[in-house]
C-alpha cells in the first residue's frame, strides 16, 4: 500500500504519514497545497485489495466466500428484510456467495463514507439487478446520502466477493471496470 501511495504522491514510502483514528477512516497526511490522494484497503484470507484515487473518496471490500458456513443468523441480524428476502430466493448452493456479495457492497460504501460499522447495517440496503451495478437504498433520511455512491462489484479472484465504492458527489467519477 505504501508503494502505491508513494507512486501517487512522489514521496518515499517511509516518508508517508497515514493518520488513523479509532472511529475514522485512515487518511494520507500531505503538505498544504499537495494534490489529494484518497485510498482504502481490505483483506480477507489470502488476498488484499487496495483502491487509490486522486478524484474522490473510495471504499473497497473483499470477502472470502465460505460455502457451508452458517450465515443465516448474521443475515437476519445485519441485513434488511429486502436483502433477506433476496437471499432466500437464491438457490441454496449460491446463498453463501450472495451473502458475501451483499456484505462486500455494504462495507465498501460504509468505508467510502468513512462511517464503518457505526451505521446500522440494516439501514443500508443493497439491491442487485441484472446487467446493472448494485444500488444502495437507505429508507431513513439520516443515511440517504449513501445512495449517491457509485458502486461496482469486482470479480478479482474466484471464491471471493469484492466491491468498490466511489463518492460520486466529490467528482464526476464512473467505475468502468477492474
């Protein structure tokens, strides 16, 4: 990650200052007037994903799909009724993948917003449609600003679900591919 950020900033990896707080998204500290560089990182099992942008905040997530893992209780606790209904409509052998797809989109959006899991995850509903990027719907007004995020599922590694979110209000950004 430091090598990627060094390439974007022109600084040596060891000279980068990454500000971290318990409740906020890590940020790169640059001198006044320097171009902004936004980043996010996620890892699961053997893989990591790093997103870097000069245009807008980004959030990324990757989740290993573990077939046979009991996820129904987690879904009932952390997913909206609509998401749970969609999961139940999926063939049983594809439900673990669907569960991870929802979570990776949800987490990418929350990380992009710098909110993490401080938001009740049931209030951020991921909707999938054929041949379209996932949509985020928020029934309550306090989280409705999350609906403007541009989200793209990434198909990086077999056996993993991953997603990238970009704050589309910060810049005219469209996620085109991986």
